[in-house]
C-alpha cells in the first residue's frame, strides 16, 4: 500500500497526468493482494487471474454467483469444530440416521364423565403422594392438568388406559 501511495504522489507531481487515474485504480484494486504473486506455467490461468484481480468487489461477488449457478454449486454450512476429513462421513451419517422416537411422556388429564368423578378423585389421590382428599378433588375439578410428567412410555400408556377405564380422557404429550 505504501508503494501505491508513493507512486500516486510521484505521478501527481510529474507530467504524466493521464496515467495517474490508471495507476490509482490499479493500486486500489491490488491493495489487498499479497506482496509475492504466485504464477502458473499455464498462460491461460495467468490471464484469468489477472482479469479477476482487476475486478471490483461487486463484480467479484457477481462472478461468484454466476459461477455457482453455472456449475450447480450449492452452499453448505461447514461444522465449526469438525476435523477436515470428517464432513463426508458426517453427511452420510445424517442421511442414515432416523428421527429419534420419543421415550419420555407427560400424562395430561383432560376431562371425565360426571358419574366417574369419585373414582377419579380416589385414583388421583393414590397416584400423587402427599395429596389429601380435598386437594385431589381440587385437582380433578381444575382440569385439564398434567397428572404425571417425564415418565417412560410404557408407564404413561398404562396410566392412560387406567384413567380411560374409569371414564376419564387422558392424553400423552
């Protein structure tokens, strides 16, 4: 960058005013370029690199989008902490992996038949430790309410069937 600034200053003082704009544009385009330029033995590649390095930022962004559409390149998110060799194996595992089945459920008491209210109150009282008969009655009258939370699937299904047998509507969540 210092060499570009110096070149622009020298040319601004000299009689080569027409070439000032060209040098200034070239310096602005190559400010971010490394000091040592890599060259290839293929002149076609060197020509492409020279053309691309002369592009503005907006033109380079357009070039990238055109290349992506022409070459059918899709963007993928790279994992931040994965090793370099792992992305191919990780993508295969994602395709094979099935969605996990829910194993922990909440049993929610939705409603009940009016004739089955005393049986349901007794069942709730026996199910929830430390609950008095009055508290069990208040619990049943304030439905819908979660009866048991975070229980295994088989236990939740048994509880649901027991309350359905008594005349209540219980759901698993």
